[in-house]
């Protein structure tokens, strides 16, 4: 059975198998996690009351600060227009500034019904550039998840899909896709999938259209008041529409034991298997990793997690070097909020598909931001760094592309969720000469100035 067939049938089969278990447990009283909150409030009331985050530490989703306490489902539509000017822009040998205007629409959905919650964040847009080689571009991005609970069992499945003309890491010199419309993060809820489980795009390539998708399934069983077991599986694919890139796919599976040390602290022990394959290369890389993780969560204030452990890598059809090597994995993140200040950062080290440039890589990725609200104004700083070290077994020459970006932004909020913003971003990618088409791998310092307006609305409550 092919990978495409496995992906197509895995979700219906798992839902068929697990649904009877969920219904059977529906009437049974399950142990409630010590961090679960009993707060109730209306989303429209603007109350700051939040429900504690109870996502398993050894799961497919990042931990969060919690979500607004509401029993209502809601839609959050928004529209945006963003204009950018790039100095020493990608794909432009003359060095003259190039401008691009993006028009976007965004729809976020939080649907609560009985024992389930559905989160959907969909973005569609287009760009019009003054540089003829870039022309018009299309943007599509979808983050989706649904969690179903029944007694001791819970089931989570989701999808992260994108069609982009550039790397999602510092997309278009904007620091990512967050400046297009208003997403679920604006109201405190988001699917939030772990970035080491989705196809890596941490090498800054532009003018290279690509499709990226990751399908995720997870089930959790509560053993008692403090402990639970988690099992997950994912399938990812990164495909470029132009020649000269490494198309890749990945399969991940894992299991973990979660334990609540106290109402605020938890730990987990987990094992994960990953396999990376490439469309036009016979190479195959397997990863067997174990992690010991710790997390501390204070609802609405702090979310911190760190996990690390050994990683045994096995290579097939290698060109050189040993068939097995020992490495390490690390996954850590912090979100902190205090009055008008908010900060978040994440860092991961793991085996990846190589971002379309390398046939696999040991990848380090860091990103973070610091924001402060001053009345109707909000200011922020953001930065990111990525390092991809080529796999010795699959490369004739060992290379290590490195890229970074840093930026600052100020925005003014108007009625509802409408806001006007101005931002500056600087980025650079090194170590990619000769690895991909020159038009997609610019190594010059790129500076981008952006101005935009997002028309947002109050959440539309659904009965």
C-alpha cells in the first residue's frame, strides 16, 4: 500500500475504531485533571476568565496559556491589505527596491458541541509585485483540529496545509503569516501543532511555490486522576512546483506517559519514530528518539515546557559514513503574559526533511517575540534563527545553511479588531550557494518595510 493510500484511509479507520470507545465511555465519569478549570464566562462579555490548558505533554500540540471560558461557538472573519517594500530584494539583480501588495481574507472558527471542540483557521490571499519575475502570487493556509472527549478517552485529529510562494519561516519579510487578518490566536485559542512534526521550511527560499501538508491523529487514555497515556501518528509532505528542489515526505509515530506532579507541574516520558523519504533520491532516514519532558502551566500567565533525549538515526542507501549514528533531540517553549506584556519563544533540535534544499538535515530552529500593549497601541519585537546541517550519509560535501530574521512592529487598534500596523524586518540566508536556483536562494541582506490594515470584527456567536 502506498503512502498516499495509507494517508487516505488512516483517518476513517481510526475514527471507526475509536468512536465506539468514546460513546461507551460517554456516561462514565472520568478522572478530571488537576489543572482543569471550572470557570464560565461569555466571550462577548470580554471577561479575562480562562480555562486551563489540559493538552498532554507527550502530544502533537504545543502547550498554551489556556483559552477563554465560553460555552459559545463563534466565527471570526477578517480582511487585510498589506504593502511591502524590499531593499536588495530577492530575485532582483539590479538592487532596486521592489514593492508587493497582499490582499487577504481570513476566517477563524471555534465550534463547541457537547464533548468536542473544533478549531479552524483559514487564510486566503494574493500578492501583486512590481518585480516582473515574481508577478502574482497566491497564498493558502489552513490549520484545523478537532478534539473529542468521552469518559477516559480523548481523540484529536487535525491538518496543517499551505500553498505559499516563499518559506513560511519569515514569510515575505513579514515574520510569518500573522499579519494577514485576525487569527484564532487573537482570542486565545489555536490548533498549535508542534513544528517538529510538520515539514520544515526553515531555509529562507523565495519565489518558489510549494505545497506543504501534515495530517495528525492522537488518542489519549486517562489512567487515573494524575496519569494518562498518549499515542499519535502523523504524515507530512513538502512538494515544490519548480525543479531544483528536494521534495520529501515524512511519517511519525509516538507514544508517551503523562504524569501530573502537582496542579501546576507535569512530566512525561515518550518515544517517537520518524521516517524521511525523498521523491527522486533513494535515500531514507529513520529516527528513534526518547524524551523526558517537564512542563509548568499557570493559566493565563505562564506556559513552559522542555524535553530532551537521545536520538538513534538509521540510514538506508547512504553514500558514505556509518549506517547508524547517535544524536539528540530538544523541544522547548515558553509563553508568558503579565499585564500589558507578553512574550513567547520556542527552540527545537531534531532530524528534518531539509526544507527542500537538502536531502535531510539536523535542524535547529529558534523563534520568539516580545509584545507590549499601551492603550490602543501595541509594539513588538520578533526574531528567528535556523541552522540546517546536512546529513553526512546523504551529502558529498557537508554544508550548514544558516538563516536569520529580526523585526519590529507598531500597531494601533481601532473599533473591534481593526488595526493599522507598520513594521520593519531584516533577514539573511547564508550557505545555500549552488544548492538551489539563484532566484530562490538570495544571500544578500534583505530589508523590508511594511504597512497594512486589517478589518476585523467582533466574534460572531453561533448558537
